C-alpha cells in the first residue's frame, strides 16, 4: 500500500483571496467555495505531492498550510461556525473587520477572526518574504 502521510493540506479561508490558482492546478484536491469565493480542500491527496506543492507555491497570499491530522480535525470543526467577511477578500482584511469580531453591516451577526493555525510544517512558497 501507499505510505501514510502525516500532514494534511488546509486552506486558511480568512487569508485566501480567491485567486483560483490552487483549484486550477490541483483540481482533484482544491475547489472554490461558491458561497465565499475562497479555496477549500475537498480531497486530501487528490493530486500527487508535486502537483499539490506547485499549487501551494503559486498561492499569492500564502494561505495553504500543511497541518497534523488532529489539528485538521479541530480547524474543520471551527470552520463550521465561521462567519467570514467576503468584502475583505481583495482588501486589507482589517479594513472590513476580517481580523476582529465586528458587527456585520445592518445586522446583529458578527464576523469571526482568523483561525489559529500551527504553521505548515515547513512547506511554503520559497519566493515569499521571510522564507
């Protein structure tokens, strides 16, 4: 059989700007969520490792992470209650309350802040500052 992988792919939807790069490159792993226009993983290892890495490397905002399985479970459960401000997609997310819990315009619902993600276990775009 195939070796068991110790890291899972996860998209930080608060950071994702919906560029579609990952979903176009690794089409069996990522898709674009129609409600918020952000990328999401729908099948772990749907594509080969190299294709997934190319998709990660093309992300302009570095929002795709490798996380351990137990953290993936926690993040997916937390995601169910997220209320992401879709207006923050292509602007500084602070401007529309993306990094804080603020009331939604015209209603009592609140936007949720970004999730706490441990990192990506050492796999990020080598072209990004700080790497």
